[in-house]
């Protein structure tokens, strides 16, 4: 994973505001792999250690029994700001 070395010692706080009414998954994309950063409920949260210009994917979730499963992709972007509002 060639981009992994860029993520060490990063303190870039990114504020996510989830207005969708349900939880969402946030992933960081490395090469061809997704690393789950967090599961956010309907709220605001600041996440740390996300490098600037990272490839971020935000997915909706579905509930199957007690399991939370990632569903459709809501946003896929290169992170170039420190505040993201998800509607």
C-alpha cells in the first residue's frame, strides 16, 4: 500500500455533519482497498487523522436483523476541505 506512509502522524480534523436521518459509513480508500474510518449516527462529529487529499467514500447503511451493512455510495471524493455536510 504505497499511500499508507502518508497517513502517519496526521492530525487533520474533518467535521462531518450527517443530516440523512440514519447512520452512515465513512471509508478511506487505499489503492483498491477500503478501510472503514467510522460509523456516524445522525449527528456531528470531528474525525482526526484523515490526510488532506485522501480518497474518501461515504456509504449509506441498511439494517438486516441486528447487523449494519454498507449499502449505496452517497459521496466519493478527494478530501479537500475540513467540513462535510451529508444530506
